[in-house]
């Protein structure tokens, strides 16, 4: 939930959030999630992170 005030709560869809970020930031490559699927790799998190 995202709370705008003490009495208002808004649900967000986790599926749409990464898609929106990817589209608006226009990064050349982004790994997000897909419901019911897993991502396996031999890379460490540190190798994939850009932050």
C-alpha cells in the first residue's frame, strides 16, 4: 500500500511499477519480474547492480 494521508490508502500493482520505471527512464537494459516465473543466473547481485 502507498499512503497519501492518514485516511487514504492506494493499492499499486507491482507488475506495472517496474514497467513504468523502465519506460520513463529509458534505460537500455532492465531486469524486472514476471508473475509465476523465476530468473536464474550465475552473476552476483553486485555484478548486475548499477547503484
